[in-house]
C-alpha cells in the first residue's frame, strides 16, 4: 500500500517524459536540410512515375505528378506561367500548368514572433518542402481533357481581392481542336480559407464528351529532426468517410499499399502541425480515394469523381472545394463533417474537445487565453471539489497516523508480511483508505494530457500572449519562471502529504519536484500555467482540510 502513491508519481513522470519528447519533436533543435537554390524548381520528370489516377476506361494512367513550374517555365514547357492571387488571408501562386496551386502564404500567421513579417508558407514548390495541390479532368483519351499537366491560358497574371467584394474569381481556359472548351475557375471569398474549384465544360464537338474531375495533394515527407524521439505531432495524409470515419494514411502506408476506397460524404487532406490542405468533393458524390508513392520521396493522396458525359452541343459544370489554411475548428466543422478532427487530440479527443470548447467560451468572454486557462483551472477544480476533499481528508488522516505506522515498522523490523498485516489492521480499525490520497492524481492525469494536446494542437493558441514576459502560451517560458514556481508549489505539496515510512521512498519523493521542474521547463507556458494554478489551489485546499482535522484531534 505504501508504494501506490510512489508508483503513481512515477507514472505521471513517465507521462511527462512522453509529452516532453512530443514537445521536443516540434520545438526542439531541428536538423537543417540542404539548401535549395531559389531558381531551381522541383523535379519535373514526367516519365518516372505515374499518379495512379485511372482514366474513364480504367486502362491507363495520368502522367507523373511532376513538380510545378517556376515563373519562366521548366524545360520542355516554356508556355507555363505563374498567376499570383491575393486575398485578405492568402497569397497564392497558381501555375497555368494544370492550374496547380503551388504556393500558399498564410498572411495572418507569422512563422515566429521574432519574424512577424515572414509568413507561414503552407504550400511550396521547392525541395525539400514540396507540398502542392493538383486538380484536373480525366478524359477517355490522353490530351483530350485538361489534367494537371495541361497548359491553360489566362488573361492576366495577377488577381487581388478588392475591399468590399463578395468574391474573387480566377479563370483559366483550356480548349481542344475538337471543340471542347474548359474554364477552370478558382473562386475565393473574403474571410475564408476555402475556395471553390469549378469546371465549366462547353462541348461544341459532334459527339458526347466524358470525363471525371479529381483533386490530389502531393508533398514530400518532412525530414527527420535527428533527435531519436518517436512521439510527435502527425504529419501526413488523412481521409474521412461515414464508414471508416477519420483515417490516417501516413507516408509509410502510401509506400506499402495504395489506398483504394469508394465513398460519398468524404474528404481528403494532408495535415501538419496547426495547418492543413484539403479537397472536399460534393457531399453526395461517390468518390474513389487513392494514394501513391512517387520517386524522389514524394507522396500523394487524392480522389476522383464518377464519369460525367456532356452531350454534343451542351454544357455542364463540375465543382469541388479546396481548403488551405489553419486548423480553425469552428470553421472546419461547418465545411465538412469530421474535418475538425484534423485537429488531432489523439486518444483523449473525448476529453480534449470539451476542454477546448470550454476554454474558447471563456476566451470569448475575457479575451485572453492566459486568463482563460486560469479560469478553466478553477472550474476543473470546482468540478472535482468533493473528490479532492475526500482525498485530502484521507491524506490528512494518513499524516496523523504516520507515527503509529512508523512504530509498526520499528516493531517488526524486516518482517514485511507482519508489517502489512498490522498496517491493514490499523487502516481497518481507524477507517483509513490508503488509496484515497491517490485519487486527485488519477483524475488529473487524463485532464493534464488532454489539455496538453489542446495547447499543442489548437492553432487558436499559437503565439497567443498572456502577460508580461509570456508572449506565447504555446511555447516554453523564456525565463523559466513558471516552471520554477511550479516546482516550488510541488515541493510545498510534498510537505503537506504524509511522508513515506521508507527513508529511500521519502528521498525519491523529495526529488520529484526537481525532476518535474526540468520537464516543465520545456513545456508550453500555457500548460505550466495550468499546473501552477492547479497546485496553488490544491495547496490551499489541502492546508485548510489538514488544519481542520488536526484541530479536531486536539
């Protein structure tokens, strides 16, 4: 029985180690990739690999998912141009080769507090960070439909959203000598990271024309940080449908086996820490979802629609939606069912999502994420007040009977069996629950881990300030003040608890505040703030209860 509390503290220490590893994966020292010349585009080899997107007859494959072109075009394709698009939230580069979105800057998201003018580049055409969004039409014959290798024509190379406008339309036109014309339009709206990609197909040929539309995301696997940790924030492919729900398809999965799933009401995405890019087909449209591993460390995930036939002399419109931006949960859940699950809270999602909802509700009231965390901590402590009270009473009683427990150990020496029997008799006679003091720890562990993932994954808290020296609650305390306060508060708690009768256990327990101080020194400041407030409230509550019991005994 004496070992239970020690074991629980070590469990919490182990959890802390795992979380520390996860935090280091995202914010620890990163290896530097080899620099890439600014004038060198990604590989444009069109013969080595295929995108594995079947044609209408399912008898051929598209050309390789080649890298996008630079402004001057690549070898063998001098016609390709770059169309620059600016909205209130995004700055994009769209290549006229296939209408590929090859670059996306998120204007509201600096890469760091030290570089506020340098924005997050979510999509990039350059190695080793290739991440592009491709789309097109698959025809029955090669060259008779504009896939992601087709060259579109544009009237201008720059589009900018005007203040007060409802939308910004970027048209790209492709035509075939048989009388087929396709206008591919990107439609952006103010205040939104979501765009419509619409194909207006005009068939002026003498026969019907059949095609499928598709959207796919291609990226390179991020380079390893070289620190040997395996717990990390997921980067890779995901897809969703009502049957399988939220499924991850990491790069190893893509290399081992190609995805082959058909479903309606789904979507696909490539996600990373805080941000994602996704293709969302029409809700009731049955899509075929696929993946592929290409040469050069490139991977893709995509989906294509059923065949659509446009009769001779008629027109039709195909559409799907494209998202590129932050993981804003309230926006994602409106766009598509399950899209908010890209904010990956792991196996504690069932706890983390309500915590985030409550945290955001508080933030809407107080306007500061730091104070929101403090109020959230108060509410969590209030919710478990009775449980904590019972536990602290148990610990206070254990503290009162510590001399008697020590006397039993002194009486029976090394006879552990008789010591245990005598202690159990004491517990039974005095109605003491030796496990009662462990309940607060058991309750706090899942809440602690869930809040960790909320702070780690919620882009709303990214670079959010609190007060004074805390300029970002999602990063470590730069001066380690909060971790030191946390360590002191944990030390005070140790003094309020009954000391283990075993001197070795007592020494180990006394080292834990120092161990946790080191762990917490590299945790996000918001998490340490939660733990500090939690400890201070616990100390006050435990001191009050212990004092009442001791006064009653005198």
